[in-house]
């Protein structure tokens, strides 16, 4: 991996930004799909915003 601090390969079990981003995108798409299918998209978006805001404020 170019620019990586690891000599040959990423250690197993390490959550890299690429893997984290893909997991986040999959979770977001599935939540939005769930919200559209069950007609609760506004509740899902509101919950994501509230949880994100609380986590942001709690981390500072």
C-alpha cells in the first residue's frame, strides 16, 4: 500500500478509513432504503441527525 506505515500489508483486524467509509456508506444506504420502504424516512433522517449531534457534542 503506497504511503502506508506498514511494510507489506495492513494488519488483520485493523479498521482503515477505506473500510470504515464503505461500512458507513452501506449502513446509510440501507437506512435510507428502510426509511423509503416503510415510509418513515423523515424519522430515520431525524434520528441520524440527532444521534450525530449528540455524539459530536459529547466528544468535545
